[in-house]
C-alpha cells in the first residue's frame, strides 16, 4: 500500500491550513450540546440523567464513526474520508435543530457523532503525513488546536446572545461543515491509497504483532482515561461553575478561556512531544493538569478573576495532554495501517467520552457536590499520565533500537 502525500512545504502548509479549519468546525459541533444545554434542558424539561444521556449520545456515534473513518482513510484516502464525515455531521447537526422530542434529540446527536468521529482519524492522518517525521507531533497538535478554538467560538455565540434559542447553535454547526466540504475537495490533495492483494493480511499482521499490540493497549488505556476527563469537563464545566455559585454569563466566559487556553496548550504539547525529553515533559504536563483541577475546585464563589485563571489553566493542561496523545498515536503505526490504528485508538477512547458525562450526571443526581466531582478526576488523570509516559518511553526506545 502507498499513500500519495504532499511534497513541498507549500503544499504541506495548505493541507495543514485546511484541516485546521475543519478542526475548528469539529470543535464547534462537539461543544454545541454543552453550550445549548442551559436553554435546551428547560425547553424539554430534562433531568440531569437525561442531559447526561444527551451529551453521551454523540459520543456513542463517535465510536462508530472513528472506526469507519479510519477504515475509509486507509482504503479510499484521507480526503475522501474527511469530506464524507463533514457532510454527515453537518446534515445531522441541522437535523438536531429541528428535533421536537427527547428521543429525536438523542438520535440526531448519535448520527451527528458518527460524522464527527469519522473526521478525526482523517484529520490526524493528514496532519501527520503533511510534514516530515520529526515534525509530526507539532503538526498534529496545530491541527488539534483548532478543536478548542471551535469550542470557544461556540461559547462566544452563546455569551453574546448571537443565537435566538438552543436550535441556532446546531444550525450554525451544521451549515459550516457543508460550506467547507467543497473547498476540502478542491484545495487539498487526495492522499490516495493504492491497494494491493496483500494489504488486509499485512494490516492484520502489523496490528497484532507483539510489539505493536503492547503499544496499542497502552494507547487505548491512555485515550480512555484521558477522554473521561476531557469530555466530563467539556460538557459539565458550565453547570459545575453555576453549582459553585457563578452566574451563567460568568460560566460562559470561563468556558471561553478554557478553550483558548486549550488551543495554546495543544500547540505547546506538540512542541514538547517533538522535543528532546518528551517523556519528562509529558509527566510535568499531567502534574500540571492535576494541580489545575485542584485549583478549580477551590475557586471562591463569585471570584470571576480566579475562575478565569483556573479555567484557562485547566484548559491548557487538559487539552495539552490530549494533544500529546493525538501526536503520539500516528507515530505508533506504519503508514499502511495508520488510519485503522488511530481510528481504533480513538474509538476505544470514545468509551471514555461516553463514560465521563454519564458518570458525572449520575454522581451529581445522587447528591455529590461539584468540588467532590472535580477531585474524583485526579486519580483518573494520574492513570492516563502514567500510561502516556510509559508509551512515549517505549516509542523512544524503539526508535533508538
């Protein structure tokens, strides 16, 4: 199997620019549910448990979409997989806006999630293959920095009242990917995949080999626990802040700086991954994440300056460590199985995306306070950090061998 990638800095820059824009749109759609929640919940009379199911319905779709997107990336090309994914999540995001029952909401978000999930493996593969191997970590991180920026844009729409009701945010999130689908097809090289009869057997042999299997299990573990933390915070942070005594407008501002900090943290994470001591840098990043979560839990009620600082710190660290993982994932696999390998890892991680919001909804409904919920994230972050550091150490050892 061969993949036609870009040659030359100009073409690589163009590909990164396009996938960065696509990542912004993906981030907007991923956080649309959390931004719409304060208006959507009373409109449908939803209890915390139902909100948890609504948040997680998209992530159930993300599992399916990541598997399909990775397969399409390796079989028919990265560009094809990305364009199809954006059309799918654009159409069903618009469908979400026209939902009139709770069941309809859940179904539409699930189908939206399939498109969102299919986009990410293709975005990662395109970013990784647009640059030289020694720059792959920062290239993937730059792409991934677009995701929190998209989330910040979604929060800005809500903060400044640019949406009439909860439906508008999903309409915007549906129209944007449809508008970008044509430029994606025109501006970006296809990253075509040339197939041969031995590819299925070689893909299976590579993915199940002893060395790759250990890396895969470590990667899956890190993705699962990392996305528990990420998606719990993405979906529940505004409600947690309101429970801590902040006004909804203040909570929206914290959500915005959370995402802006996340974008900066993603870029920094990629640079650290390509640096001389990535394992040590990763360990320090996870220590920073645990400190940031602890500081957020003790922010005094009504102290908006402290809340903004803590929110930016949490965003920078939690998205930064996730960027480390996304930058590491494509380097764990050879090119012919990179789409499937990354897609599988993202799919397993999505079970963490599902678990985080659901468990948070259940714990809050059972009487746990917001501070206790934040403290419960600390051991989860520690497990993710330990696994990530081991994975990076193994990757570096394999390179040196």
